[in-house]
């Protein structure tokens, strides 16, 4: 960052200088004022250029931040769309799974043993009937038990036959849930990307603020140099005006002196001429004076 101007290099001009300094001294001061003014104008121009460069960089950062803001907003809109689709699909999946559970309850599929287990129990009972010597009473109870198991097996099989489309319903529910999961993953992915653009936007705005502060400081330095240059120019103009006044005064004094001398010459010539008219003999010097006065 540019430092403040060195005030020790400035040229001071007082009213006393204007009134009392000699013409030669004022000419010297005018030259110093002109040179310092030119240096300060050059410095002001350099600082203005640097300030403009910084302002351009600020605008670039702001534009970058705005681009990230727009991208973030676009992504957030997509996040919202995927959220809505995810929520709709989850609601639909929940309805399907509720329907599955309800149908299971209606068919009592979650109650009792499965067919393979019942089949094994029937086979065990039949094997016992075939291999063991039983009393008539035990034989009768065993047969009743086998019949009961077979009836239970048949009832269970009928229920399962009625629920053939239950697996399709479960598959549909799981498929819908899978679609919802895809949208959820998309929500997470897009939200992360939107957050990255948000962070980039914040950083770009922060950098823009920092550069703008530098530009503002450089503008102050420009104003400082320009005001000092303007002051030196005003003082230069004042000295030039004073020099013109002195030139005019000097010219008037010289004219007055010339007029005075001319009057003296004419007066002396008149006196010589009167002597000549009275018959006095004139010498060479007198004749030259008459000639100079235009009397001959």
C-alpha cells in the first residue's frame, strides 16, 4: 500500500514571500512549485490507476460471488425438488408396507408354523406310528394328532396360496423405497455441492471487501496527492501573477525613467536652441544634443 506523501518535499509559499521576495527569488520559487506540482500530479495519476485496478478486481470478485450465489440457488431448487419427490415416494412406500402388514394380519401369516416345519412334524409322527408298538389308545391318539397336523398343514397352505401377490406387493414397496433412497442420495449430493458454492460465495465477498478497503485507502492517498498538487498549482499561479505585476511595475518604472530622460533631453535641447537663436556659437556636443532631440 502506498505511503503518505513526504511533506518535507512540499514547497511552502507565504504572503510575505509574495510581497517581499525579489523577482529572481520568486522565479526560483515558481520553478520549485512547478516541479513539485508535476511530481505530485504524476503520483496522483499512479495512485488513481492503482485504485482503478483495485476497483476492477473488486468487481471481478463480486461477479464471482454472484455466480456462486446463482449456482447455489439453482442447486437448492434441485434439492427441494428431490426432497419433494423423496417424501412423496417414502409416503407411497409406507402405504404399500402398511398394506403388506395389514394383509399379513388378515391372513395370519405371521402366526403358526411354516409348511416345512409342519411337514417334518407329520413325518416324525408317521415314522413313530410305523416303528413303535403302541397300545390301541396311544395308536388312536397318534392318528388323531397326525390328522390334526395334516389339517393344520392344509389350512396353512391355503392361506399361503391366497397370498401369491403379496410378494409382488413387497417387491413394489421395496422398489418405491429404493427410488426414494436414490432421491435422498441426490438431495445429500446436491446439498453438499450447494454448500460448497455458498462457501465460495462467502469467501469471494470477503475478498471483495478486503480489496475494496485497499481501493478506498488508495483513493484517500490519491486525494491527498491531488490536493497537494492542486495547492502547489494554485501557489504557482499566484507567483506567476506576482511576477507579471512586478514585470508591469518594472516596465512602468522604465517607461517613466525614459520619459523623464526624454524630457530632460528636450529641455536641454530647447535651451541650446535658444542660445543658438540668440547667435551663440554651438560646439559639436551641443549639435549632437540638438540632433538627438530632433531639432536638426
